[in-house]
């Protein structure tokens, strides 16, 4: 992993980007102390529509109202006779 001070980084920015594009990480330092790391962007996996078909299941009552005791807990209400 190469390291450049700020002045060198400004002067050799194209060289730094070429290293990063080749998969290397580069450290930028100020007064000898690392302050930044330049890393290559990892390409995201291309998503193809419908390749996950059949892997997700949703219950028919997924949007049904919550039971009162559970709803009370979410809303912070006390249930009668309990604390």
C-alpha cells in the first residue's frame, strides 16, 4: 500500500488514481499522519429482474391489525391489571 503526503497527492493525482483503478489502496498523509485512504470501488452485482422469483414468501395476513396486547406494547400503553 503506497502512501503520499498531500502535496505529492495533488501533484501525482493521476498516478494515484491509476494505482487505485488497478486494485491498490493508497494512503494520503498530512505531516506523516495518515488522514485518508483511497480504495477502489467494488462493482455491485448486477441485478437481473425475476431471478429471485419464488424465494420470498408473504403471509396473506401480513397487513392485518396487530393484536391489542402487542399494539399496546408498541405504543407504550399499560395493559389493565398489569404494569
